[in-house]
């Protein structure tokens, strides 16, 4: 596990974008696993600037997103489909046919999760998976649980996640209660993992996840077992790690 300490959110975003850019330049037909949330927005902005400056070509890449709320339509501005189009897909020369987000409108959870998992396998796996980190240690929507969930599955969101994400909705009641997410196994099969984290409110969970025990109570802690993980974190997020 490599930890890249950055000054602040701006610095974190620039460095994370450089790592993704290096992946695209060295393998123009790579599969990128993408994430939503406020943490990667700056990273996406930097990737868009590199594209606008003529330094990055997205035409060959395929993307698979980590997760999606169950029951939100694609045109709902809180859906992760909408988020990805707003922050990245509509701003670069990516082939929309090669962008993939779980289908939150598929009612049959088993069917959708199986389809998504098999689709990722059919691509030959993910070259680089981008992740954020939830306050309770969730990655994607893999919430603390008695065991690690291996494959793409449907989750009941925890109260703390609903609470954290309600800022984007009119009220907590409007936050969907379920989501589809890649499993921990799906994430761990990515060849490389890049996690971005910033802010003092994440400092405690950063220390727990990356310097504590590996446990399904803190889903991100499993990343300690992955052979190629880079964490790009700002000073505030690293303020509670053991020295
Ligand atoms: C959501 C997403 C996660 C994300 C997390 C943290 O629940 N499903 O993929 O990493 O929130 O979000 P933020 O970066 O806004 O703190």
C-alpha cells in the first residue's frame, strides 16, 4: 500500500488525475472502474482539463462504475448515472456505449447484479479502480457487515450513509434505501486501486481502515491485502494516522 500525502483537496485531485492519466496513456484501451461522491469530483475536473488541452484521449477506454441507487431513474440528478455524465462522460471524448453504470431501474436485483458482475468479467477485469471512502469505511456501497460481500449485490444502506448522503436530496426520506454495488471481491480483482480521500472528517476512518485490523466491520480495510493500492490523501485526512 502506497500513501501519497498531499496538501489539500486541490493537490489530491491533481495527483490522482495524473495517476489515471498515466494509466490511459500507457494503455489507451484500458478498463477504468469509476466512483462517485464529492471526493473524485476534482479528479474528474483535472482529467477534463487534460482532455481539453489535448493531452488525454478517452476514445479507447471502457468504464464501469462501482454502484448505483436502486430505484432512481437515469435522469434523476441524484443518480450516479447522471453524476458521471455531468462530471466526466459528457465533457470528454469517451464513447457513451462504453460507459457502464449498474441499472438502478432494474427491479430484479438478482438479475441485475449477475448481469453486471458477468459483464465486468467479460471485459477481462478492471485495470484501475478509483474509490472514495465512506465515513464508516464503506467502499462503493459495501457497508460494514459480518462478512465481506464478494460479488455485485443489492445492499440496504446504513443509517449513517443515508445521513451522510441526505445533503444531496430534499430530505433524508428521499434518499433511496437500497443500492446496487460491486462487491468487495469485484473491487479486489481490479489490477490497481486508487483511493482518494480528503478532509478531517475522514481522518479517523483513514487511520482505522489502513492502520487497523482487516475486518468486514471496516470494509475498506481489505485493501491492505491488495498488491497494488495507492491512497492519495490530503493532510487533514492523514492527521490521525500513527506516526
Ligand atoms: C457514497 C458512495 C461512495 C463514496 C462515499 C463517500 O456513499 N457510494 O462510493 O465513496 O459516498 O462520498 P464522499 O466522497 O462524498 O465523502
